[in-house]
C-alpha cells in the first residue's frame, strides 16, 4: 500500500464533530477545568515579510560590468566600458576598470631564528635596583615572545604584501601604490584560480623573480576572465563557469539587472 500524505490539520470544532471521543481542544480544556475560548473568536497571526537574502552591492555592479566587458571581448569587440588614466597606455591598449586592491603573498616571514635582546639598565639605590630588575624582566619577556614567534614566522603562509589601486586593461593590469606603478601583462602570469568571491590566486614572474599572490578586489573576476581568454582559453573554471559566483546571473536578472552574459561557461 502506498503511503498516504499527512492529513490536513483540522480546527478544534471540526475535529470534535461526528466523533464519539472528546478529542477536541475545547473538550480537553473543559476536562482540565479550563474555560474554552469563544467559538466565534478567531485570532489573526500576522507573519512578518521575509527580508531579501541580500541586497545589491557595489561588488555586484562590478560583476555586472565584468560580464559586459567579457561579452565584448568574447565577441571580438573593443570593450564599450572604458576609462581614462593618469599614466600612458600602449598604442592599442584600453583601460576598462579600476578599483581597490589588496594583495597577500605566500612566503615565510623568517628563518626560525630570532634576535636576543641583552639590554640592561644600571642604577644605584633602591630606584636603580628596581629599574634594573624591571629591565631584566622586560628583556626576558621580549626574548620569550620572539623565541615563540620564530617557528611560526618560519612557516610559509599568506601574509599582507601591499595595497593600492588596480587598473585593468585589455593587455593586463597596472597596480598603483605609494612606491609607483607596477605593470603586469597577461604573458607574465602563468597561473590563476578564482578561490572565492572577489578573490583569486595568481602565480607569475615579476622583475624580482617568481611570486605567488592572493588578490582581493571587486575586479578579480574580470582580471581572471581576461587573462584566461588570452592565455588559457581551456581553463577549467572558464569552461564550467565557476569563475563567477554560483547562480549570480539569474539572481542579478531577478534584481532587474540582466547581465550581458547568458551563461558563465565560456567555450575555449
């Protein structure tokens, strides 16, 4: 026999009608000496409206613009979205986006050793003795902290490297910091992977040698997509669409902002 769906819940009056057993709420309440409510009384319960899961953010505007630029690039058009820069570009280069950038690098902060402090303050009298004791205690405490920190510093980990402004162009990107401009073309980047919303891992060849960076920016997905289209069209994330947040395209459309991409999968 097929399982039947659960019966629809009945009101107290309907449940007691036509039944020889006193199972209605009112009858149970009378047995317990509790006065049943007025049969004509009906309490209205107002359910508060369900708030939206999240609101449209500036990062969503960046993703919407990213889809527009990527769609133009896939179609072989010069991106319609452009901006002016305070630094010169190459003859056929177009800047398409700019925003904040934070970069972490994967490296060890030390080699496991630490600098031992031997500072000592000498004095005479009670005050001098107290000063000397305090100096020794502070020095010992500092040495212990540095000794405990040294092994952790010797382990490679993501550590803050620099922050600035990233300018994404049709040829690569330019990072502006207080130390100057740093240009990266697509050919200098050997590997990229989107690892989260507005976050990607990059490995490339800088003027000072190989680097491994973790980039955080509203334009991270754009950098990845343009790099992959130029350098690695068969990148798995480009083919399966995981370079964009899952279900972001239909969500953006539901908000009234239909992206220029119909799907995130870009064939190689």
